[in-house]
C-alpha cells in the first residue's frame, strides 16, 4: 500500500454494523461542512457514529425523510439550505426557537417515531457570548433586525436572564410583531420595539447586528456609533467577512467586539447533543 493510501485509511471513521448514522441534509450538498466537523469529534470521543451528506432535492424531501425515519440506526440531521423551513413543517414537535422562526437546523429521529426539530442559531449566539467571556445575565441588549436569525437570537436572549431587549428594524411592524411573539412564547415581558431613527445606541450593554448590512464593503453601518458608550459590546452575526466595517469601526473606537463565527462554532455541541450524536 502507498503511504498516501495508508494515511487516508488512518483518517477514515471506523464503520461497522453497530455504527449509528447521522446526516446533514441539503441540496446541493457540495457546500456542507458538518461531516468534516462531526466525524473528527466522533473519532476523538470514541463514539460509534458517522455523519454523511444527504442530497435531497426539494421535490423528494418528504420521500427522503420518510426513508430516514424508517431506519432504526438513523439518529438525526443537521439541516441547511433549502430545507430549514419545509422540514420544520414536517416535525411532530418543535422547540420554542423553531416555533418562532418557522425554521429548523437540527432534527432528531426518536425511537417513538416522532420528529423533534429546533433552531440553534440563537442558542449558539448566547453560548458564544458566554464562551468568550461576555455574561449576558442582567444586561440591556439592542438587537438590530427582525428577520429569521434575529428571531432565533431574541428567543435565546429572552431565556438567558437578560434585563431588557429592544428590537430596532427598518419595518417597525416586524419589530413590534417579534416583541409580541417573544412575550407570548417565552414569557419575557421586557421586550419592545424601538424606532431606528430615535435609537442612538446609548444605554445598552451590547448591540447586535442581525441584518445583512456588512456583507458588502460599501454597506451602510447598522448603527452609527458616535453616541454609543465605549463599554458597550458591539456584536455581529455576519461570518464573511469576519470583521465587518462596523466591527472595525467599533474596535477603532475602543469597543470590545463579538464576531459572527462564534454563533456557528458554539452550535456544534448543542446540535450534536440535541440529535443524540454527542
């Protein structure tokens, strides 16, 4: 055997009849990275699992999920584009974040035959804050945006013991609707919509950009920082570029910043635990 072939064998997960199978479902699957994260984790923890990519064209999604559901040795899925919304509608049970967002990024196949889905974007953001030394308990937070990611983050913040959550969005009705659903679904009453035009960022411990502003180098700032106290943490959920123009400006002013990649990094353990893989 060539040394290259032997090296490849050494890196392969050991698969046998007792191996439990997990998947990441998408279409197409050439962009998925979950197997490259989970399989080394399985190996390092000596777990008899393997994660594989599952290519499910949208028109065949129901058929594919039914097949997986019928497999006794299949544990669950990490879910990505374009299946986050349709898979939520197929689940028998949804966590609060999935209910509020209408989307899942993890689905567990239980022995009782039921599908359990949840969305860990918000939980990943909160865990990332904690893991990087930012204790959110008792803090006042401004969340910019009211889209899908914002909805998941709002749920997790409401469950994290913060003091207050303000939501600013260019469409005020969306911010008001999100504040109402957070109160309804979590019981967290200190959540309100604020008008972007009247919000200068003063009075907050952390400001989070959950919009797409920052993906392009010439994008407007999510919020002008001139009146934001220097002890306010500035956070973004954008992952590429890693340092948006807004975060760079915040660092230049002397703010501590929190990067978008942490939201993804800290989801891995949470998703793995949810689907029974870790």
